[in-house]
């Protein structure tokens, strides 16, 4: 087996340490990360690029608002734990470059993902989103307890059981969002990994993806019996 997948948290220092250890111990030939060219370039830049009106029109207003809300929440959580969002992906890229390893960007283009997000979001899901936002503002402790996240530690990568608890409400209440952001991207990234393994047989690959993608990708890869 020449493929290993690491599931990370984008704001956990533990993820950075796990990536460093995996690269040292496994000595991969290729480091594959859950990024596309655009997101990778933005991550490695010191200043965040402003999105243009033309780009907003391409991805749709809903997709743009989703990105802005997501960025705000990740930055807020990142400040709480002292780790900038995406630090583990940046560390993977920097280590790959330092050790002269091949770097593979395996995620679906962000513009495609956001365009699909804008197109597929239903009116029911919009209403649920507003309701969940209001409940989160006025009843945050109750919301956290209902999700079973009372003991969630932002400093660590969540365990598989915790990930399932976190993903279940998203899949149940926002099926089109879950399909667009999780399932479709899982399929895309798995196709990229399979392509890599077929083009470069014998090469060891370390794939670094968000913890919410790991299980789904492994299930898809097991069908071709190439993941460990």
C-alpha cells in the first residue's frame, strides 16, 4: 500500500505536528493536499486577496457569502487557539518544498465548488440556515449540547466519533450543502489520487485532507483496494 491519508483540523497545532511526523517517518515521494491552485496561492500569500465583483458573479452571491462567513468563523476560532486557519496545509506545502518532494493539489477548483453551492442551495436550507444562526446567537450553549460538542477541544483533531456527530446534522439538515462541500469533493479528490497512483506506480503518497473528508475518501478508495 503506497497511500496514507491524514485527517486534519485546520486550526489545531496537533495537525501540524502529525504532518511533520508523517513526512519524517513515512518518507513519502508525493505530498497531496486538500487545496486547488487558487486556494494554495492565497494560503501562501501574506496578504489576503480581495475578491472582485466579476468573481462574485461567477460563483454566485450565496457562494460568496458562504466563503465570507466561513472565513470569519475560522479566523475567530483560530485566534482562540493561536493557530491561523490552514496552517497545517501551509506546513505540508513548506515541508514538501524543503525536502524536494512532489506536491499535488488534489481538491476541486474552489470556483466550481462555490458555483455548485450557489446553484444547489434550496429555499428550505436557506430558512434552516437563518434559524440555526438565530439559535446559535441566542442559545449557543444549548446548540453545542444538542450537537454533543460539550467536550470538544479546538486544540486537537476530533476523533472519528466526534466527526460523525458534527457531520450528521449537516447531512440531515443541509443535504445539498453536504453533497456539494463533502461528497462531491471526496469523489474529486479520490479520482486525483487514483490518477496519481496509476501514473506513478510505486511512489509513496501522503494525502493531507480535512478530518471530515477522511472517512468518506477511504470508503471510496477501498473499492479499488489501494488505501491503508
